[in-house]
C-alpha cells in the first residue's frame, strides 16, 4: 500500500442531519486555539497527492504541533502544510483536514491526523480536487482578519467540545454497547463536521463504517456458533448424539473449519478497530487490511464453501431423524442473541460474507476519487475476490449435486451412498403412454443422470409430505447408454385445467414439449425412451449433460481398464464379404469364421497358435504365417494339456487327441502330415455324440470330463490324463481300445436332461442342465448325484427366495465360480447369484442382473468376464459391480480352459474388408496392473551423476 494517502470522499444523503448521540461525556475544560502566526511564503504543494498549480503553499501559515506516526499496519505520514488567508473565501478540504490542528485541546487517539483545515484559494486558478462542498459566503470573510480569527476560533472550540462525545461513541460502537439504530457513522460525528464535508465524502465514510460494522457482526455470529451450538452440544447430558463416532462425524461435517475462519476474521477485525480508533472520524482507507486478510483466508474459505452443502444436508438429516437434536435446536433458538435465526442461517454466513464484502468494496470504489490511492488498490482487491468466488463455483455445484444424489437415494430407498458417486443433472420430464385409451396419455417422470447411470423414476407422494420415487425401468449404465435424435420438432401436450368448472377441466390447454430419445445399446427396441423437455433450452441442457457425462466416463474407464485388447492377427483369417463375390481375380482360399484359438509351447521354447476355423485347424508361430494342418472344420473345442504334451480336439461328434510336439514339427515342415496319424487317439465318439467337454484338476489328477448323448439319455464320463512316464513304463495290456494316454476316472454319471456344459470343481464336477447345475462325484458311485444348485428344497421365510427361484428356472445356467472357501457364484446367461458351499442361496437370495445375454464366461480372479455377440462385460466377482465394457462386432470367446491363468483369446470382426473377404480378428485380453509411483526413497530409482547438469539444477 502507498503512503501519504489523502482522506477518502464518501457521504450520506443530505437530509441525514440527525444530531450526534447523547453519550453524557465527562465535563471537559475549554481550550483556546493556537494563535495565527504569520510566516514566510514558501513554494510547494499543499496536498502531496495534488499536483495542480492552484494548490501551492500560501504565504501566511498556521503553526501546527507535530503528529506521531499511526500505529496501524499501514501508516500514513502526511505533509504538514501551513495556511494563510490571501483570498476572501473559505474552503474546508477533507483531504487536508488531517494535516494540521487549528485548535488545541487535550490530546487523544481520535485527534491523530484529524484536524480542521481552512484554505483560501485564488478564484482565478480554479478549484482543488479535494475542495470541500461547503463554501462560506464572501461577505462573512471580507472583513478584517480579526473578525475571521474570531469565526475560526468559535468553530474549533465547538468541535473540540464534541470530540470527546465522538470518541466515547466510537468506543461504545466497537464494544457493541450502542443501540442498533444509533450505529451509523453520521450519528457519531458532530453535525458541523458533516456539513463541512461534501456529500460524496460523507457517503464514502458511511460505506467504510459499514464495512467495519459488518465485520464486527460477522465475527460475533461466528462466536455465537461456538458458544450456543458447539459448546452446548458437547456439554449436553445426556448426549444429544449418543454414539461417539457419530458425534465426531456430525460435528466435523457440520462445523467443518469454522474455528479457523473465525480466527482469521478476529485478526482482521482487530486491525480494522485499531485503524478506526486512530483515524476517526475520517478513516482514510482499509484497503491494505482487507487485501492482506483476503490472501490469508482464501484457503479456509475455499474448503468451507465447497463443503457447505454437505454440512447443511447433514444437519437436516439429523434434524429429521433425531428427536433429541430437534429439541436441542429448539432450545438454542430461545437464546436472545440469535434473534430468531436458526443454525442454517449461521452456517451460511461464511458463504455469503465474501460476496457481501465484494459488493461493499465495489460501492466504495465508485465513491473514490480517481487521484486517491484506493482508486488503484480497490480494483486489485475486487479482482482477487471475484476470481476466488468464481473458482469456488464448481466445488459448490459438485457438493450440491452430491446432496441431491443423497436425497435421490433416500427417496428411492436404495443404499447407493458412495463418495465417488455424484448427481450430474436431474429434472422432471414427460413421457407419452403407448396406450391410446387414456384421455391424458402424458405422465411426468423424474429423470436423474448420475456419473454412472441414467435413472428414470416416477414420484409418489406419501403421508406427511414425503416424496418417494419408484424406478420405472432398470438404470442404464453410461457404457450402454446411446443418444438418439435431439432435433425433432416440438409436439403439443394437452393438460387438464386444475381450476375452474368441470367443463374447463375437460377442455384443458395445450403446451409445447420438445422430444429427445435415449436407448440401451443391447436392447435397442425394448428399452428405448422418448422423453419430452419443457423447452428447447432444457432439451439442449440434457443433451450437453449426457454428452459430457459419457465423455468423462469414457476417459475415466479408458484410463482404468482391467483388461486391454491387443490384436494378435487381423487379416489372415477371412470370411466372405460384399466385395468377394464380385471379385474373380483373388485366388486366396477363405479360412472361414474363427471358432477356437489356443497357444502352446513346443520344444525349443517356441510359442505356437492353433486356430480352429470353419475350414480346418491352422498352426503357426504367433503373429506369423499360419498353415492348415488338420481338416477338421467347425471344431467346438480345442484344449491344450501342455504338461502331458497333448492337444484335445472336439470335432463333430468325436473327441480326439494329438501330440503337441508332432503338431509343431509338421507346422514347421520338419515332419510329414502323415506323422500326426501315429499320435492320434480317439477318446470318445464311438458310442454316441460328444456334446461338450472340459479339462481340469481334481486333487492331484488331471482329468477330462465330457458328455455323450445317446437316444435315451446323457452320460457324463471322466477320464484321467496319464503322465508320459507312466505311458512309457506301462504294459500294452494295461490299456484298452488303443488309448494309451487316458484311463477311466470313477464311474459314468447318467443325466436325464440335456447337458449344456461340464466343468471340474475342487473335488466334484458340475453339469449344467435345464433343471439347474448338478453337482456329482465321479469317484464315488454311492454318492453319484449330490444335489442341484441353487437348492430351493429347504423352505425359506425370505420373500426374495421365491423370486430368485423363478428367475433361476427361466435362465440358462453356464457354470460356477468359486469365490472363496464358503461361497460360490452361479453364472446364468442373464444373471448371477451366490450360494453357500452347501448349495443354498446366500446373500439374502439377491441376484445380479447382467446388461447382456451371455453366451459364455471365463473367470479371471477377481473378475468374471461375460461374452455376448457385441459386448464383453467385466464384473467384480465379490460385489457384482460392472467394472469395464469392451465393445465389438461378432465377439466370440475362443479359448476353452478352466485355468485362471494364461492367455485369454477372443475373436471378433476385423478392420479389413476387400476382395479377399472380411477379416476375422484374434485379440488377446491382457490383464493390467496398477501403476505405482517410484520414488528415490523406495529404492526403485537411482539418479545418474550429472543427469541434471544441462538444466542447471
């Protein structure tokens, strides 16, 4: 801040001529003023801020006793001018009033820099920028100097007698002892002083006084929050909030950092009071105090303002459900210091304080002369405050949206409270009924856009004014949300008149509504919604909110993918395309659609891929050229048993086995194709059609489970895979039917219904049938069939059990996932549920509904991956939450293995389409890992000597 400030100009309306408040000061002595003494004329400026020629120092001067420097932080040293009387008119300048004392009385702090100045100016030179608005008539001063000296002496003696009244009034104002109606600047100074100032200066002083007064009231209110609410709540017996953790959470949420804000403003108020005492009745400036405080409390205010909606919501929630807290707030409201204001009013004081201070400073700036230092300082403060208030708006909106989200969860009676969830946009929209029988087919819906879902609900008013919302349709995840037309012409909605006669209610009125369409990417027709906004602006707001929400969600999920698709091949395997039939020049043989893909390692550590297509099985190095080795088309399964050097092929109705090593040598032209026949073993297919198979481990045994369908039933067989060492040492008589590498494991199991899939578990096997999933033990003939899961045979009092049973019967089972030692997940094509290790429904018979209709799944802990033709849905096994969605065309899971490790291959429509056909792309889903920051302290980073030399670091 600059020094040598002239006094500011600000004023009250002219009609405000009320006398000062009678304060009954102690008796004072009469003091005579200083005698006028003649001095030599000196050149120089009378006002340090006035560079005009007319403000030169007059020849005659008035002796002034020295004034001590102000004790406030922004000290002001004014030039001590002299005064003479060369002209017949008297002007009283506020800017020069503090420069000297034309009278003498007992010294006090209110005198420091505040004295009366009389100035005579040459009428030919114009008027000083700080000329007073009061001009004495010329006929009163055209007499001799003794007469003039008499008038000045009378005025100064009168002001001297009133100074103690003014100082006492200031003391009572700062201590809050004055009545509210008397707490105005113009009531605390003599009427003669007001009349001597211009209207602009009176207004400016009034605004400065209001700034100090509002700061005093604000600090008082902050202290009342602590004294009346916080301390009373802490000392209440019995406790208002009995649980200690809830009490701590409540106080920290509701009162947040009010103590820090109060401490900051107590410091600011002390500085303002000191400045007021030093410069009363004409305060020169408070800009330096406000600016310093603004920089100090910005961080505290930013935290509080952004948190305020949460504090208010927490208070209202406690008020709604805690009867003791209701009584406590009613008791606090009886405190006369609160003046019938509730806690919400006090909590909102910091939110409204800075905008109000900003408005007062703007008013002060308008009343400040251009040559006053505040004309430069106030815009700086206003810029700081305005930028700060704008920066807090996003945080306030985010907190308000979170509060709205909590209200929405409460109205839906759903436990969706999550710190990461927020409400983006929500309004009432209209939808038209599909029925033509309704007189009024329009009905209102409350539609809410969250950061992860779009909710469509219908409000229902219940007793007590409580509003509950019923979900009209399942929430649509943003990953599956698609936007339709937003530019359709408006339609007319006929509304029933709520008032008037019965005839008027039938006539109604028409109102334009603006349609837009959203739909689910999987169920494009059944879950397609045309909603109507009340205006074009509201429709645009919805479109912008939806686009922004989907964009943010896409970026967030792309940066946090659990599985990343990496293309292995796109172009080798082709399907007939629209350009293939018209092209006769291509001699390339189309491989057909990819149905299976596995990888294996041959001797020498070389990695090969076996790809099953509609035309046969292709073998080749990964990412290189592939060679058709076997002519088995449309294979259903390819299973690699790396430890046993076997590859199992389910082709047509047979289950065949080949040697991996021989297959790799043939692919590299190291052995003739006929050598494969020597390693061929037929596992099944002679006595029926093999419909499904799977490999796994039971105990220490590697087994293959397969189901054979005959005319009357389905039989499930289990064979053990022999170790190569056992095969070499065993006698040929040990094995039958020429099968050297496999032997029976347990007894066959007979299933009366058709089996969809089989899979080994830890000690048993699971067989998916129309009735459910059958759990069987092939090693025990006496306990062949254990149960069907989920097991609903035991009566349950749970109302959800009947609903779950109906859903399980209507869905197609795909398999089981072992979550831990006590719980399993049952995977269906449309849903999933949990069962105990005894097969009974768990988790209160609740279920998870997929967004897709899955055709297959694979377990990669801690996730389950569900596959459909257009989407791969990745969910957490523990919670069932949707974690990631991968989109494609004609997606197939082409790896059938129960292992939770190893590569995971998926086929989908490729990016190439020419005369050679449309490509089928093979993709590996690579599981990602969390990136952790590496710091020098962790030992993962070693700085190289001189590595920062070129940066001068």
